[in-house]
C-alpha cells in the first residue's frame, strides 16, 4: 500500500481521496500528492495485490477481496491515529459512498489524533469509470463487474458535496484543492519520457518548464517542476 519512497513528513496532514472504482484516484491524485506532501499512500488496491486469492487468480479476484482489503486498510489507519506513524502525512483512498461511514472510519479518528483533514474527489461519472475499468482489465487482468461501479452511482459525488462545504477541526474547509504545480527529484532510472507519462503532461511542456536543453539527459538529484493534472 506504500508507493512513495521519498522522505516522509510529519505535519499531521491527511487527504482522503473519494471516487468510484477505476475513477483514477491513484494516478490522477494520490500518487502525485504523496510526493508533493511527503505522504504515506494508503491504497486498498495495493493491499489486494498482496492477498493470496488475488495473486492466484492473476487479478481476476479483485472484486471478491474488496471487503477484505478495506478491512485491512481500516486497521492500518490505526498506525497513523494511535501507533508509531502518528503525525505522518497520509493519503487515504476510498470510495466514500456513505457519509456516516466516511466520518466514523476516517474523518473522526484522524481529527481526534490531531490531523488537518482534507477531502478530495476523483470526479468521474460511472460510465467513465466503467471505461477505465475495462481498459485496466485488459492491461492487468484485474476484473471489476459493471454492477460494482454502476451500483455506487453518484454517491461519492453526493458525499463530497455534503462534506466539502463544512469546516474541519482546524476551522478550514474540508475541500482540498491540489496545488497547480509541484516538484520531483530525479532518481536513477528516470527518463523525461517516463516522468511526463507519470505526471500526465506533454514531454515538450516538461522540457520547457525546466529549461532542459537535452531531453535525453537528466541526472539523479535533479529537481524538476511539473504541473499536477486535476481535471
């Protein structure tokens, strides 16, 4: 469930990313945010990949282990609210289709622990998420039935609309608006092409933003500026 491998920050910041299955919670929001905030990334999809049923089915059992992975995620949260990782910045990914459950599982425990809780919506309509699920299934073997996506309807959107206009325990709106830009420190093996694909930006833009003369030449430790895609 941990993807970001840079230095973690202990600023008591948590961003809860809501969205339908295959709505792009990880690639569009959680992954770039984990880097910009120095945050641990809690992702139930990564938990699924660790479960024997998932491995044995080569991803086909993704839906059948959904409940198990969510329960594991809920238990891991206690490490940040009560355990040795308390205070560490964290991104939590969840469907968020039930307002009361969202508050009891995540919002209230993190606020009680002293976190500044923010909520972000991976805005995707059911038909958009369904299309992404089909493409991901063809690529990875991870199968999600259409009913698992369509069944949630606009519930995550409705929950977000309700909570986003409220204020959290710090007196701030729950709604989180990502910064329009961030930085990334190059590590061994990175290429501009792979980073442009990862950040979902044009290669030419990445070159321009950083004044790079030779697109084939970047080096470990080099700090690159890039724009976070939030639409």
